[in-house]
């Protein structure tokens, strides 16, 4: 009898913990974070200069697998054209930074 009750309590705690962690990660993904060093490094590697970080990019500016870090920027490309966009990166599974340009 005791083992059955303990198992139910344990299962309830595990489920509650899982839901709590999943909920927290969902909220953190919606909020997003800025990663200026990674964005600047990626832009420099792509030939951009005069890079200015302008804040956190919007939720809609990145693909769903790269929503954790969203860094808005303006920069001048190799042809001398000023462009704006968002540097996007995931948290664990997609850590590489990709650039999404605004049209």
C-alpha cells in the first residue's frame, strides 16, 4: 500500500517537474535573448563592417529552430550597401548563428 502511494506521488512530481521545465523553456524562447558577440563575429566573417547592434530581434524574424538568440543589427555589406536584419541562433541543438536580412 505504501509503495503504491509513493509511486503515485513520485510520478506526479516527475510530471509536474517536466511540465514546469517545458513551460519555462517555452516562455524563454518567446522572450528570446540577445547575443551581440556571436552576431558581430558572424557578420564580420560574412564580410560586413560598420556593424551596429540595435537590440533584440522580434519573435517573427527567425525560424522556429533558431529562436533562442535574436540580435537585431545594421551593417554595411561588402558592396557598400547598408542592410538591416537579425542574427538568429538556437540554444542547444542549433547553436550556429544565421543571418536573416530585412527587405
